[in-house]
C-alpha cells in the first residue's frame, strides 16, 4: 500500500494541511491567550509529524533528499495558498503568483537530470 512513489506525496499533502493549520490557524483567534495557542498548535503539529516522518522515510526509497524536500515545499506552498485564501480570506496578488511560479521552476531544475 505504501510502497509506491505517490504515497509520500499523499502523506506530505495531509501533513501540510495539519502544519499550515497549526502555524497559521490561530490568526483568526487573536483574542485567545498566546500560551494556549502555542499548546494547541503543538497538539496539531503532533499529527503533522505523524504523517511527515513516514512520508520522508517512505519517500527516501523513491526520491533523492533534495527532490523530497522540493516536493514538500511545493505542496506546502500550494496548501498555504488555498488555506490563506479560503480560511484566512487573504487575497492573491500578482507578485505572489510570480514567486510561486519561480519556485515551481526551481522544482523543475531539481528534478531535471542534466547530462
């Protein structure tokens, strides 16, 4: 079941949903005491790690470390983009799109085998 190159990508996707919520979800609750927010974020991050660690372990069978990190970053940015627009109500500016495209171009160079 987990012995294929798509498993780490799926695990990283769900891991990043937890991570993004743990890191940024509290921004809608600025009246909640900071120590409580920190404890709640740690609790959410626990589930992120429960997915992220196996994703990297399984992923290391299929991807080089730089490729695995690149996959994680592209997923992280994608999840954050959706989260910030739909959960936080933030807009998307043209320079965000350009930056994201440049990061995806960087991913192309990481995965491209050069002679």
